[in-house]
C-alpha cells in the first residue's frame, strides 16, 4: 500500500480537535475542538476557514440531509441536539446520562441507514474502576434513547464496513478495538471479538473505513495513523508530526485526501516546543479512496 504524502496543515491550534468529516456537496471539511468549544469548517477551493463558538463542548456530529443553513445532529457534552451553527439554534433532544456528571459524550457517527450513534466516556475518575462505565447510544429521531452497549471506559473509533454489516468500536481506556456483527435493519450488535490491540500508553481514537473496507485509525499517544485490513492486519503505519492524532476522515475532490485532527491537551511546554503541529489539522494525499459521508435521515 502506498505511503501517504504530506500536503499541508491548517494552523488552528486545537486543544482537542475531533470528529473530522468531509461534506461532499460543500467541498468542505468540518471538525470540532471539544475542549475549546469551537466548531470549524474549511472550504477547500477558497481556503476559507469559518469557526463558531458552541453552546457546550461539542463531542461529535453528523450532517442532517438537505438543510440550509447546515444543521447538525450533534452529541454535546451531556446529550443529543439539533444544532445550526449559522443561527446558533440548538434544540435539545435527549440527555440520557445527565444524572452521571462524571461522564460525557465522546465519539460517534451516522450509520449507513442514516441513524446517529454516539458513545460516552468516564471523564472524571478512573474509567477502568467505574463499574457502569460509558455506553453507546443511538438517536433514531423517535425521542427514545436506550444504551445499545454498556460498560465502556472510553467509547471511540465507531465506524462500519462498506456493506454496513460489521461495526468497529474501541474502548480506548482498555486499549482494545472490537469488531461486531451488525444488523443494519435493527441496529443490533452481536458476536463481539478483538479486532486490534493498542500499544501500551496509546489508544485507538477516531477512525474511518475506506472503499476497500480497510480501517484507518488515529493512534492517540502513539504519533501515527494505522491502516488495518478487515481482518485486523496492519497494512500501513503513517507517522505524523504530533503525539496525539485524534480522528481521521477521507475527503477532497476524489476522496483520496486523508484529514487528521490532533490535540494539544496535557502536553507540557517542552512537548509543545517539540511538536509545533500539535492541535493543527493535517492533510495527506493517499493512494486509497474514502467512502461518501452518511447523512442523518431522522
């Protein structure tokens, strides 16, 4: 597999950049700085960067189909909402863990059927000693939200195979990436198995799947992006100039560019001096092709 080539970076200095997504109709890249409470959009052709303050920490989001101005289905710190950044309109939908102040929402995605999934993490305290842990939720637009998976320390890396029949979900606190059989109709998970293990001191963060079914993952703390085959074999490792890559997405005119969000959080002044790109958005040319983004249909 061809090694990706550096194109450029966007100097945004995010504390915790995350949730990067490519909008094909707008030819624009969107992402969030969770702790910075900022949402970003970068228009590729004009090289215009737009940013909005968010009403809470925005953990993850998806695009709502056929909305203008663009509305997002969002998982903020404490719950699900419909959020229109241009008007600052935020309509809360559900806050399933509002009774658990130690938890917050983290990673998520829209699935192939247009449903929005988001998982929670134990933010305050030790996620490995919290018996209840975090959970994975699905918002289908019917005002009823129940946990689909439970006991997760840090929910991360959610994505699906091209046919939507295999789901991948990482528990970053445990350093384990799982694969599941996924029923596209019911949205149920079954037959959990270990897909990949992270090196000590690192975690599988945000991921995406390419058109060949290979999974690309940002290895937080590991300073690299790893590409896995559908069987979990490492096909490629891309060393990036930061220790904390956080999320990856394909995009660009032919979906061959790889976008990598990154973080500055918890880095000392000495580490930041060694990592001038920490917190920036990194862009690479790859030999792979991504899949079109899935839009929320609720």
